[in-house]
C-alpha cells in the first residue's frame, strides 16, 4: 500500500498527516516506528466534507490505539493547510475551529474544559481528551495511564506553568496541546487571557477568557513530505 504523507511538528510533538486511506493498527505502528518507519507520536487521518474548509479528523497513537482528540495535532493540521481560511474540524461528536493568526501562531478554538474529579494531588479534566493534571509528583497516578494523559505541573505564577507530559498510547512526549489547555484550566487563572505553558519541546499559549471556549496557540512547522509503502 502506497501512502502520501506529510510530517509535521508542534513543540517537538510530531505527526504524520495522511488524507483518507484506511489504516489498521498494524500499519499505524509500522509508520510510527522511529527506526523502521517514518516516526511520530501520532498519525492524523483527515477527510474532506462537501462544505469548503470542513474536515473529519481521526487520531491514532503510535501504539496503534485511537485518541479522542489532539490539540497539537489540530495545530499541525492547520499549518498543513497553511492558508488564511478558518477551518472546521469534526473529531468524534465535537467541533473545533482552526486558523493561522497574523503573528504566525496556529490557533485552535476548543470547547471549554470540564473538571471530572478532584483529588488532593491533582484534577481529572476533560478537554475532548481525558487528562490528569498533578501539582505534585505522585507515582500512583500511572495506574490511570491506559485511560488518561498525565501531566505534572510546576506553577510559576497564575499565568505561567511548566508541564511534563505522559500521553496515553505514546509515552512521554515533548508537548501536548490539549494537556496545555487542561493544565491552564486546572492550575492557572480560569479567566486568564494568556497562560504561558512551557513544555520540554517549547511554549504554548492558552486563552481561557471566554466562558464557552478555550483557545490554544502554538507554532507548527512542516518537516518534510513523501511517499511510503507499508504492508499489513
């Protein structure tokens, strides 16, 4: 099977972007392998709707499992299209908007996060993906790693956080967009405009000033494109 692809990255969080073809879990694992494949944290598969600039989007983790949503993946996809038109992305039963701002940042408008549960050591947050955001290093949190992305947060001030991420299905990654939103909502200023989220791979900005949505801003780049043959 021959596949046309684009490799993109957001703060070191890397993606393979593909239009339309069906992918088995085995193909996802092969493509994601950094030694024998292209290499990626996740694979993004999109299809075009009949309406202009509207897309259905699927996310696959490097272990072959599916992800409910990926903020940095939508940032990467917005950079992939690379024009001034606002995009509508349909991921499961949720709708997101993507656009490139005048300053070059890619922006994703996402439904506002919801707190599912609170513990002394952290908060469970739903951003379309499920996250656990920990203000302290609690090793027992890894018992949830098959269901949640896990984020360890160091609070610098109300608008600045340092975050380390373990993503379900991908392991430790340099960054996580929906995790940046969850972290800002859990331990930042809930009405703040510019939360600066520092991760191992770079910086994201989260705007929580609107009571209905969260806006994620980050820089993305297209690394290369090509064609590969994958079996399985």
